[in-house]
């Protein structure tokens, strides 16, 4: 059971971010909640690639090529994930400024076109 | 929808979603017992095939290089989007703009910022150049270089930042970074190989020059990400520009 705890943490971080996104009253807060949700994918990816008693997939004089190592593909995917997260945040924050300029508010409830 | 109804709908849908996710993770391998095989294959062949010692960089810029090209263009499109959205304010009357008076800065902050700025820029370039060997790479180095210029804003305000991040200079550089990635890949086609084949001399693993095109693509990404961050932060900073 304890061996599945890191995955459970990823699920918990995802759900807590989703809770924030649903109950948010501020677009900036919503963008940050989305970022929290995305952080769960880093935890999940890196947990999947982890291996006991193994080092980083980076060789050096002390850890020559072929030393026990975790999965580098997951590290590469996490890097992609982080870059995509940063770009999405930048774009969403710019949109938040645009909403504020048009409606003088950052409350999603006041943005008419977004009301469900 | 009222707040109360919103919370109820969320509560009802959270239970099946949580159950679904927990069912999903229960099918994974136990933590710490990665079964392979892809990572193990990369770890086994990365050194002799590509002369690179950082396997994550080797995956990103060589084995999975085509995907990383898309990743770089996501960054490019995002910066263009930020600039397009925020520059709309230049068409509006200036009275609606948020203004913030330029505050006085302590001398110590100014001096420290201008000492740290070049050091952090050099550190970012170092991160990118050593991407094939040590933790780092073009994306990490670019993020450090691009945000280092915020020290200019911290030290002496908008004018210094605008002088460094001149859009006429930074925009072509960003385009060049995006073009260089495709250019490096296209050269392989002219040599009769597949797109993004590693055709440069591979060098010695562990030295500065190693990994062939991995190294070259790291420089292209450094240029693209560094200037991209500089442009995006510049656009956001213009939002709080003091009145002329």
C-alpha cells in the first residue's frame, strides 16, 4: 500500500487543484489552481520512472555510463510538461489582463460570456 | 448557477472521478520498481551512440527531437499570443491604463542588481552549453537568461529594462532561435539523412563539445527561450508603465 502513496499524492494534488478551479472567485487564482493541477502530472511522471537505489540518468566520473539509473524518458517528459505549463500560464495571465481591461473585474462570475 | 449548486455538482462528480483515478493508479507498477524497457535502452546506448552523458537531454534533443521542436513552437506561439493580447492597449486611450509611479530604489538594490545581472546571464549560458553532460539544457538556461534581465528592472526601473529588451532587437533573435532548430534538422535532409539526424561530429562524452546536434540544438533553444521570456516579461511590465 505504501508503495502506491506517491501516485495517491498525485491524485490528491490534482483533485485539490480542481476544487480550487471550481470554487474560484478570481481569474489569477484560477490560473494558479490550474498550475497546481498540472503539478500533479510531474509527481505522477517522476514516480512512474523511479527506481530504488538508482541515481539520476546523468553520467559522470563517479557514476559511469551504465550505472543503475531511473527512467530518463520520464524526466524528458516532465521537462516538456513544465515548459507547456509555463507557456499556458503566460497566455492565461495575459487573457486575465484583457478581461480586467474590458470588464474592470477578475471575477469569473462577472464575465458574462463565461457564465455556465 | 448559484454557488451552492456549483459545490453540489462538484461534490457529486468528485466521488466517481476520485474512484476512477484510484482505479487507474492501482494498475501501475509499485513505486520504485520501474519495469522498463525504454529508459533502460536509452541508458544503455546513449553514451556510445550519441556521446552524451545527460540522458534526459539526449532524449529531448535527439531521440525525441521532433517532439521538442513542437514544444519550442508552443513557447513561440505563446509569446506571440501574449504580445498580441497585451499590445491591444496601444490602440486604446491611455486613461484606462493602470499606472504605477516609479518608486525610489535603495542604492544597495541597484548595485546588487547590476552585479548579479551579468553573473546570472553567464550562468544561464553555462547551463545550456553543458546540457549534454550535466543537469541543464537549452530550456533551463533560456529561462535563467530570459528572467535575469528582470534585475535591470529591479535595479533601475522601466527605462533600463526597455533599453536592454529592445523589441526591434529581441524579436528577430527569437525568430532566429525558432528558425535555427528547423534549420539544423533540415541540413540533415540535404545530407541525404532523415530530418534531425545527428550529423555533427559527436566529440568526447563528458567534454564541452559532445553530443553533436544535441549541443547545437541546445544553443538554438537557449536563444528562443531566453528571448521569449524577455519579450513576455517585457510585455507584462509595460502594463504598469509610469505615465510619461
